[in-house]
C-alpha cells in the first residue's frame, strides 16, 4: 500500500522559509514523478512543482526563484524548500506520486504565511 507522509508545514511570517518533506513507502520511489500541489480556501488545487525520475524540476510561475524541489532516491523522500514566503502562498500543500496513470496523494500539510 502506497503511503505518502508529509511534514514541515506551519505558521511563518512573510519573507520567512519552510521546508516540506514527503516520505514515501510501499512503492518504487525512483520511477515515480513526485511533486506538490496546493489548495487555498475557495480555490482549485494547483500544481506547485514536480520532478520526474530523470531531469530537473518544473515550477509554477508563481513560485519560481523562491521554491526548490529536490528528491532523495535513497531516502524515498521529496523536499520542497520554500523561501521568501508570501501570504498568497497560504494553502494546504499535498504531496503526490505518479507512475503512468496512477496517482497517489498525501494527507496534506497546512502552510500559513502571515503578513
């Protein structure tokens, strides 16, 4: 059974930093696309960043140059380092793993950025 366990969310002031972690189990981590979506209240879930088994990460325009996504295939963990956070980054952040047409989700972690 695939499990994605997120951690690292919290409350931070504008301009601050947080690093989210997503630890995977029950799957072949290295062959999956890994990434993060977020959903703010009243808004649709949007892709933040993703990284394929080979190659560099892709980012939403709204987080480029502020967020860094990287994966550790030895620890089966993907990280989202978030710098210069803004109030509009406030959302529930969801880790996901995808292989072919199968996608798995974590439970979500809340990130709140105060102004």
